[in-house]
């Protein structure tokens, strides 16, 4: 990996080839100004490459003389080898010195290869798969019915035993065998338990088209991946807010809305419509025929899964919090209003408890916990924060309401982790001037979860926030802090740099939402550790899942007091593990079986009846926590900071 | 059984208490005039009860003196004990003496008890059954999902293992448990193979309503029975012509019509509509709620079954005669356009071959062949004549096209075996005057299968038919024989006695249809016997099935040469065995399983490629056969007859 050394601070950071130089500087925590999101238009992040080579896009913001002197714009420059870079004074947002560390590691999202490597290699076939067979032609000595011929050929050639046929598939057989002279492809559905079913018969060999949709149905966001089952890869992926949001942003309001038949029907249609648009989008992108989709593999929390299947979630809201179902029947896309052919199946991850859903089962699967021989803490940060503490013998889990802040919803200028979302923020402590980077390096449109975490943590570390989360009184003198419609707010992007044409701000209300969310997660982790009587520092790996951007600054996550302080190398940032787990299940029957085993093994801790939860929650409503002894590194960062009053 | 002795012939017949006196006289073959079908209006069948008591309905056709002298109308009089009856001269249609036998046995349809006794007692439960459970209420220590609670309770209380739930049933659960406070009834579908499925959940205990529909889908007629699964009885039953008849009267024309998609759809709708009307009728009659029906159990030939399920039968028509399916998937009534609730299931009997269907499997089941330890010939006479020769170790079967004559279709004045159908005929040989009895003892509307057999056999035995089936030239002098629109015809009922206001006639074309039908059946039996190298006289029991009326005159069936001549006590007339078998399957999982075993065991002989069939058929196209030595009793009856020329 190329090493990038910044002078005069003389700090270095190792990055992957092709990494953005501005991001590298932000990783290294050397102060630099950058307000355009990374698209090169503000021209502020000028750096001088003093040793080594880079790949830089020519910029009209730089004069020929400057280019000759080694100047580049950090945001439009890629690191391709070891370099030494100087940040000139004009690119400095303020006088605060770089923090006292000589190297930084940001947790990047696992690469696709790294994600795949967390689960063992597995040669089982997808649970829904087209199989091609050439049937012997019938004659008077062998005039068994067509269904029996097909059943025998599938057993002989593909070891599909005792297959049943749907009526629809039977109806297709006469036309298909006539057209293709007994060379046919059968769609074989082999779910958990029960005999395999043939749901479709097609003329000739159509096994080159084997696609499944993996869906993560989140309370706030829905993400789909189009999986090529032949190549074992995701060929297209996209996400959108769950349109159910219009009937309520959190799970409880959804449950209330879904407790009437009219509400249930509306919510079912809204989520089906959300998925429909995404599926049409990925299929168009990859030029895949929608009616030929093999199946959907759905991972969602228990309420979302109930709503997608049109099953009333009403009972989930009241003690003793009983869902209708924990496993969902094999059904067809059409029955749920999803796009696909009449044979396109829908298979759901099991939902072990009312507040512990298929998303977490899929996440635990994707994280490879069943195969990892170590004490693991799995934290999925979404509208609900679900926490699993596990080793190979047991799995204990809880769920706490985090609200939609981490998905950019319920935040004044929040947005999903999509192009234009501010995903990385640094704030200079003496001026409160920010450097920002957006997903896709385009003009900023809003703030996503990881940007929100960064921004609040940076404000705190810059001394701009008090420990209760309010903007400190002295920040009023900063031109970045002002009184807005909803109280005090911090201006992260001025209108002229914004892709929306308006200021992008962070309000005290936004910060409050984040505080409550992080407090709930930290309290949940504390309760689980107490349940199994372990010290949280014994945890060997922390897997952080959630629909953030490509980077999560774990040091800042810890500085906020959201996750316990542990050595950084114990952390893995896995991304949307729910979607990833659904993808695994789409590809492999064994993985789908393992998901069911995970669901059976899980012990659920109901926080609402847990004596300790509320105490932990109250203690966590401070930055980073009432008990600073638990956060020695955060304490150290606080101690280092050079705040406005000192600098000015 | 009461014994009825007729004088002066001094012949007697033993009948069941309550038997109609006119029918008794017809059984005994003593000549009597009767033209009104048995409703008492013609007043011709006067008899004098000389010893013993009867129950007679007073008739205005008799004077007080006559009543005092013991006169009754045979058709409105019931036998209640041993009696001696004189047929006075004025009731005699002609001078022919009674035939030389002193007792007669007509094969009556087995009683319901006798039908039931042909299969062993069986304690298994119906394949589709409502089960009531009282679920423990959930609390925080036991907050499993509702589906799991219900699954556990069903296993604990009713040994229903590993039940799956349909999406529809899951959707019903929240409302039902809320309404009925966890006391619920589940509709459990436990078909052959696979796990039981819960398809409906209802509040409270609804197990007092357990009804299934058994359906015999014939090419010509459709018959349904409403089965009370709690009481194990048929509570209503009715039949109608299959409305598909409008697209062709035989199976081949149906296959041709069903080979296009439009034709297939129309045929599916026509048979579904036929069944629908019958089901609504029986449910109305028994005051049973249609949406609450548990299931349909369907027995039909292979083509009819394909058409009902909307599966193209096209390939059945061409060598090698391959059907699409031999077993049909569990589906719902609604999917097939049949009346019922969304959970009402449809289960079909398996169809072992293209020309050997679920009707025969059901028939063999109802006949008790799997449990009978003897060589049995089973003949189901419908539009196709299906013949099974079996013992406990093997079953060999064939099918021959009989045409719809036996179901009263394709016959000038034919009708189904319903009220008003002439089901019994005697013809006096010197005058050709008939005595007729209708089903329901009402004015005659037409001729059903058993009436047709009787009528043709009587004409033959009266010398009115030549051995090739044409009316003998000398019959032209009879006022009952005339030249009609379609050649010569015999007038069975004059317009004044008819319920239709028109003459009811039997044409030479009608007779020809019957000749071809009986020849096909006899030839099929001969081929099967040759296949297994047995002499047909070794057969220990002959079971005759088919939708005839309440009686079949087996002696006349044999005189026609339709069935081989065997001692009368080896014959059993079982009625609609297809419907009866479907009823057994509705009542018992074991019976349904046995039906599948029967289908697996059956060896099918394809007559169209059998060398001997055509020879046998040609030899059988005479009355009774070219080889009279095979029909000694028929020969004897012919020898006895006193025909017009002799008498006049």
C-alpha cells in the first residue's frame, strides 16, 4: 500500500492505490480546507506533491506556474505510490496543529472480496435455480406422463428428488415440450424443509439467465442487489428511502399505522412500490429480463417483514410483544405486488423475535459469526440498533430504537448514503472551518450517517459542543454558527458550494437525535455484556454494519461514546450486512439453512423489561459518557484540542 | 325378505320390504301392462292381492268393488310381507306365457351400507379437516410467535407434525386470536407426500362444520356428493350433464377442442360451471355454507381431469398417448373457478394413463379390490368403458370407447338416470306392448342407460330385433313400430302417457349406438382375459359400475352380449363407483393413500395396439355374439320366446 506523508506535520497514512488525496489528508487529520464536496470547483484543497508521483486531473483553478511547482487539488488527485505532500498555508482552515499521532487508519467498508471471505466457500447451489434437462422422447414402451419424465430426468441429472410441480408449471409443459422437442429448463425451488417444487418450465436451455434479487427492507431505507447466480456476483445495486416513511418514520408508528386493514394494505403497497422501482432500475441497468427473475431473498426487521407479506404487525406493539410469524411461507413476487414472472419466488429470512428480524439474521450470517471462533460484537446501526454478542456456542441479541438519524432521515439536511451525501467531515478547531467529502466527489446535497457521525464528533473534539450536546456559548462568535429557525445551527456548507443552492446545516435538534441514538446503542451493548457477565474489552472483534457510506471513522464513533473503546484493529466495517446476507442466501442453499440455524440459536433480551437499560441509557446521553474513564482515548483527544478561545 | 308369488304362473321373487309391486312383477317377468312410468295415472297395472297384506295408495282408477275384491295398482303398491298376487287378464299386454323360471333376481344398486362395507373400516382422519385448539396465552417468558404457538398446539393435541402455513392463513391469525382469545380452529390439509399445511384459521371452535364435495367428472355426466365428514355420510347428491358436451360428445372431440388455448379455457369454464351449479344445489339443499367447504375430491378420467385443471390434453390424442400429468397438484377451488372459500382445497385422484383415469382408480377403491382376495372383473360403463381385471397381486386395465349411449346421451330420447327416466322395461312378445317404470315413479321423460339396455334386450328377446340389431321385418305390422325421421323406430311411450307430451321412441340408430358400445366392452374384457391367460368363467366377482338408475337387469345385460355369462350371484352392481371412491378419499387419508397405491399398481393395456381387439369387437357386434356357444342362457331365452307371428 502506498504511504502518504504530510509535512510539515510529518504524519503518514497508508492507503490503497487510487485513493483520493484529500480523503487521505482527512484520514491523517491534517487540517485542510475543502468546501465543494470533492468535485474540484472550490479549488481550496491545494497541496504540493514534493516527492513521488500522483495522477491528477488538470484544474483551471491552478496556474501553470503552480502546476510546475507541484501543486495539485487534493480532491481531484489519486495516490499511486509513496509520496510526500505539503499542505500550504493558504489551504489551512486555521491555526490548530495536527493531532499527535503519526498514522491513522480509517475503517473502510470491506471490499467485495473481503465481504465474501467472511463466510466459508460453499459449493451448494442456489435455493431457486433453473436446471436444464434433455428428456428421452416417449414411445409406446415408455409412455409415462410428461411430469414424471421431467421429474425422473431432474433426479437423474441434477439429483432433484421428489419434486412437486405447481399447477402453473404443469400448464406450461405441453407447449414447452412441443416447442423444444423435450429439451427443457425447469425452475427448481428448493427451500428449507419440504420437497423441491418446479414452478416453471421453459423451452430449450435458459440456464444462462439466473438472476435473483436480494433486498434489505429497512424501516428508513430499502436497498436491492441484483445477483447473477451463474457468476456469483452482484451486477447492480441501488437504494431508496422506504416510501412507508410517509406514514411514520419509526417502527412503532408503522406498527400503529399497520394495525388497521386499510393501513396495512397501504403500507404493503408502499414498500412493494419502493422495491418495484429499485428492481426495475437494477434490471434495466444490467439488461436483465424482469419476468425471468428466479427469486427474491428478503431480509427485513420483523415489522418490515410482516408489512411486506401483508400480515398485521399489531400484536408486536403490546407486551408480551408477540409477532404473528417468525418464518414466512414461500410465495410468489406477484402475490406481494413485486415485479417478476408468475414463477418468481419470494423467500424471507426468518425473524427470531418481534424486535429481532431477518436483517440481523442475515447480518450475522454475512459477518461469518457461525464460523468465527471468537467473541464477537455485531452492531447493526439503522433506524433500530440491533446488537448481537456471540461466540460459536451462543448468540445473545437485543434491539434498541435509534431513530432514523443514521440513515439521514429526521435530520434537517440528512440524506441516504447516495451520491452527493457528505460522508466525511473534518472541522478545524480554531475557525470551525470544515473540510468535506461527498460520495461520488460531487457538490454536496446533504449529510448521510457517516457524515453526521463525523460532523458531530468533530464539533465535539473541536470544543464546539458541550458534553450534553449543545453548541458551546463561545461558538456564537464563529461565522459558521448562527441562530436558525429551530435554534442554534452549524453551517457545514454555504449555499455557493452546495449542490442544492442552499446552505447545508446541522441543527442542535439533529445533534440531539444523534445523541439519543448513540446512547441507545451504547446502553444496549452494556446490557448484553452484563447478561453474559463479560467485560466488553474481552470482545475480540466488533463488526459494525449499517447503510453508511464507504468509510466510517471508528475513532470518532468511539469519541461520541456510541461504541466501546477498543483497539482499532478489532473493528470491521462491513456495510449493509443485511443485504449481504440476503445475497449469500440467494447464492447458496447451505447459507439459507445456516440463516435458519442462526435464528434458532438466538437468545433475545427484551430491553424494555431489562432493569439496567435505562440507567445505561441515561449515562450514555453525554459526550462520550458520564464515566470518562471508559473512554480514555476520547479523553486524550479532548485534552489535545485547541479551541477557538485559546487560538484566537 | 318378503316373497311375492304371482299366479297363475306360480313364479316367485324375493324383494326388499317396501318394494314396488309393479317392479316386482317386472322382475318376475310376468306380463303386465304399464305405460305411465309408475305414477298411477294410466291405471293399467291392476293386480289382485289374494293372500297377505300390502300398502297401497288409494286410486280413483279402481272402483270400491274392485278395492273390496283385493284390486290394487301395482305401481302405487308396496310389498310389506309375503303375498300371493294374481295378474288379471285385463292387465295382460298379450298372450305370451311367463318365461320358464320360478324365481328371478335383479341386481339392485348396493345400499349405502353395502357400498361402505366393501372397503375396510378405517380410523384415519379426512385429508382436509378442521382442528380446534386452545392455545396458551403468551407472556414475557413464553412469547413465541403466533404461528409457532399454533403449530405446537396442533402437534400436541392432534399430532399434526411440522405444519406449514399459507400466507393467507398467516394473515388471518392476528384477527382470529384477538377475536377468540387464542381459542382457534385451523384447517389442516394433509395430502399425500409433503408436510401438512394450515390454510385457514378461524375464531373459536368451528369443527362442527366439516364438509367436503366428492365429484365424479364424467365425459357425459358430472355427479357431486356433499359429504358430512363428522357424520361420515353423504348428505346430498345430484348430477347433471357435463356442459362440455356442447363442444363434443366423446372424449376425442373434447381433446381436439381442448388443444387450442381458447378451447381449453372454454372447456375448463364449462366443466367448472357444471360443478359450480351442482355444488350450490347440494349446499343449498343441506344448508351448508359454501365458503366453509373443506375440500373437493375429484375423480375423473385423464382427459376430464386435465381439462378441469386447465392443462392441455393435446398429447393424449397422438401415439404414444402421453398425458401431461398423472398426479395433480394440491390447489384451491378458486384457482379452478369452483365455489368455496379461499382455503377450500381441490385434491384429485391420480390418473395412471391417458385412457385410465382417476375415476377408475376411485372405482377400484370403492369396489374394495385391494382388500378382496379373489379374481375380480371391474367394468365401469360410461362414455368410455373401462375394464379392470384384478386380484390382490395385480391389476390390469384397459379402456374402450363406448360412446355416451349408456348415459342417455346421443340417444333420440335419452336422458341421465334422473327422475322421470325410464329405468326398467318389459315388452310382451306377442303385442310388443311395454311395461315401463321410471325413476321416481313419475310420468316418463326419456330413457336412461338401464332402460335402454332393458328395452333393446326385451326387443331382442321378443324376437323384434334381428341379430344385427335391426328391427325384424315382421314388426312392421305392430302398431308400436313405425317409420320415423331417422328410419324405423319403436314407440316406447305414447304422447298421452309421456311427461314431455310427445312420443318417446327408440330408433334403429339408438340401437346401433348401444350395439357398438356393448361390443367394445365385451371385446375389452376378452382382450384382458387373454392378456393374463385366464378363462373368463374363472372370474369370481364381476363388479358393474356406472351411472345407471337403481336397477340393472344383469340377465338382459348378458343377453345383449355386453358382459360374459356367469352365474348371477357373482355380479355386483355398485352404481357410480367413481363418486363413491372420491367420497372414501374425502373421509380418510388412508383411502386417499390406497388410491395412489392402486394407481401405481395398475398395468394398462392399450387396445388400439392390441392385435386381438378388433377381431373381438367385430364378433361382438351381434346379439349377443357371433359365437352363441358363449351365451347359453341367452340362447335359452331366445328359444323360449313366443313372437308375434306365432301368437297371432
